[in-house]
C-alpha cells in the first residue's frame, strides 16, 4: 500500500479564499511574486486572477488537471505575450517582469523550458549550448553542464534533435542553465520519459536547487512532482484553488481527488 492509499479518512478539503494572497506582493515582496495576474488568448479569458509567491531556492509544483491553465500561467509569468497579460504584476527579486518583454524577463533571470523542448535542428548538442551563451548574462560553463548531465558530454558532437526524449529534456534544461538564471520554469519535463530517466532528471533538479536556483515545476505526474517539491499551487479553471506545502497535498485525499484526479 502506498503512502497515499494509507492516508485516508482525513478532513474533506474546503477551499479557502486564495484570492486574499493577492495582498502578499504589496506587503512583503517574495523572491518571485505573482500578483493577481489575468491573461487572455484573444477573447478567451484563461488566467483569472492568479496569485502566489515562490521563495528563493525552493521547488514549487504548479499542478492541476488538463486545461487548468498551468502552461498559460507559466507563459504569462514569462511575458511571452500569448496569452496576453492584461492585469497584474510579476516581481522577480524586486524587478517588475510585468513591465518587460519576454526577452527582458529572460535577461532578468527567468527561463521557461516549454513542453516541446525547442531543440534547434541542424545544431549539435554543444552548438545548442553555445547558442544560449551568445549574449550575456552567461551562466554555467558548458563543461559544468556536462558534469551535471554526463550523457550530454558524451553526445556533444551529435545533432541535438537526434537525442532521445530524456536527453533532449536534459539539453533544454542545460540550455537554460547556460544563461545566468534565477528561476527555471519547467513545463512537463517528465512527459513521455521512462521512470529511470525521470529519476535522473529529478536528481539534477535537486542539484540545481542546491545551487540556489528556484524552480516552478508543472507536471502531470503530480505524485512525483509533489515528492520533489517543497510547496504546491493547484490551479482549476485559471484560478488558484490550493496553495500550501507539497506534503499537505500528498496527505489530503479529497484535494487530490477534486483537483488532480489522483
Ligand atoms: N492558444 C490558445 N488559444 C486559445 N485558448 C487556448 C490556447 N492555449 C490554451 N488555451 C485554452 O486555455 C486553457 C488553459 O490551457 P493551458 O494549456 O494553460 O492548460 P494546462 O493546465 O497547461 O493543460 P495541460 O495539462 O493539458 O497542459 C484551456 O482551456 C485551453 O483550451
Ligand atoms: Mg500545459
């Protein structure tokens, strides 16, 4: 019996009003403060007043069912422009990302690794990493990235798109680290990967954390994400329905059932 199956019979989950968190940013700016953000794809209102704080050096799991708005929230934080953030603020280490372009937000220390990993065709592993360092701020050296992901070092001359799914994920994380980042936004990094590869990536996420980098991890594999994460935020229909510790979610059957279907 798993830890979770054993832990039944707790109090039903009563959803508190997380919109009150909207006040956090104004009073005590967190390292990364997402403050009442609203975002649209055209006329479609998708991110509906999301607020949460992320502490420096922690791993935050951002969870929710399919279509809950996880990817849209990450894209809004990264100032991609689609969805368009029409209201709200995002502060990273006292810098107002909401006043920046995605390019400026990236220079301010935010890096989004999208679900499709975006490996550049026609370039080797090493060239993909070198390209990330074409302009400052430069982060980890390429040799240090190979120490973190020895498989990438072994395949440095191989074309990036010919790597396995797991290796491509490592390359896209490596590319983020090649720049001087404060926050890593990972959108479903474990998708389609074998459990042993997920183990490997998890280990590297812990090493990255020890280096002081803050991570927001979006994952369908909620149990794995929760076991790795310090805290969790759960979205439902573009709103925050839970903000608390990862252990609170692992031990609350009702909450997992209502919002994560696990
Ligand atoms: N480009 C787009 N144009 C219009 N609507 C979109 C677009 N992308 C996503 N949506 C809608 O926004 C909502 C949130 O989608 P989003 O991709 O953010 O969810 P998600 O939580 O990441 O889901 P998944 O777990 O499937 O990745 C969904 O209803 C989706 O249909
Ligand atoms: Mg998504």
